[in-house]
C-alpha cells in the first residue's frame, strides 16, 4: 500500500534540507504586511503629499527591515568550494560535493550538496545550523552533530568554531571585547532603538530631531559594519576540504548594511555644507 504517489506510510520520510531561516522569514513577512497595509490606505492621501508619504514610509520600513533581518541573517561572511572529499570520518569513501560556510551574528550555517545529489546510495543534501546566541550551547550542538553522524565536511567546519578549537573562531565572533562579534550585535540593537525613536519623532511636528535620530541610526549601522570588518580581517586557520581550500568573503548582509547606512556626496538641507558623507536614511525627510 502506498500513499501520496509512492510514499510509504508509517515509515520515516526522506530528509530535506532547510531552505530559509524561520526567524528571517518571519521578519520579512512582518515588514511586508506593514508595507501592504500602508499601500491600502495610500489612495486616501490627497495631492502631491501622497508620493511624499509613499517614499517616506516605504524607505523607513526598508531601513527597519534591513536592521532586523541582518541580525538573523547568516550572510555576513560566506564562502563555498566544490571539491572531492571524504564523506564520513575514518572512511575511504569520497564524494564530489559543493560545501558552503555562512557566518552570521548568531552562529554559522554549513551546507553540503552532492554533485550529483544521489551518491553512495544516499541523498547528500545538508543544511546545518550551529548557534552561539545567548542561552544556546554551541559545544552541545556540536556534540549532538557527532552523535547523529553528520558528514565529515560539516563536522570539520563546525569544529573550527567550537570554544576549544585552536582556530579561535568562537572567541573571535562571541567574546564581548572591542572589535569582536558581540560589539557588532550590540551596535545594531542601538541602531534599531534609534530607528524606532526616529519614527516617533517624525510623526510629531519635530522633523529636525527625527532627521537627527535617523542620522544616528545610519551612523550606528556603519559602526556595526566597521566592527564586523575588523573581526573578519583576523585570518582563521586554513579550511581545507580534500585538495581544495575554502575561503570566505563579505556576504549580502554586510553589503546591504553598508549600502543602507552610507551614501556619499549627498547633503540634507538642515545639515548645511561640509558633510563628506551621511547615512542615506538621514535625508529622506530633509
């Protein structure tokens, strides 16, 4: 007896790798709902102020969504390599696969996809997350991965970020010292608070102070980028998989944060002359 096109009931179903972070998806949906709600009431605004409010609200929502989404994103530092490597530890069996490493503010995400996916009578398609946020035990998650018998490339990369690893990846991104990972996280929390404050001030007849709050939001967003760039400039030990080496570079979250926080050569009227560069979010209401 089969059910749903050949799927056997009462048996474990095939494993599928996760495609998107659930917290990140929730953040995107929340801000999309807010944007859609505003677009529904937009026709009720008369005159040329309709376009002013359109740009004002949507740009503000984009800035807020970027601040929150980048917090949960694992695309701050990324790297990938296609190689032929061992599939299991202490085994001579080797597979061709594409290995990816994604480092975020709350942990690392490691992907392993076979080329082709079906090799050694198995489906090689893994997407594993190891979190070091407050209240989570990275070493415990790594121990569980060992017990589950995850493939060697996943365990190899995850081990480089354990607290006891000589590579120092865990201390580099989590130790609360200047220029370390928690500095980036704290700065982004402050940026989000100033973004909320700016929206409250701009809803009152004090646009000058609202613009200053947005300017501060952009400044703290830039500080978070600089803090992460400083920790990323410290080289990790070599990450070798088979005959290939995996190297990392700045990812989408890093560049989007930089683009949102900085716009060169634009001066809001209320700042006057002489400003070399300002955060883009500061002049949307100038």
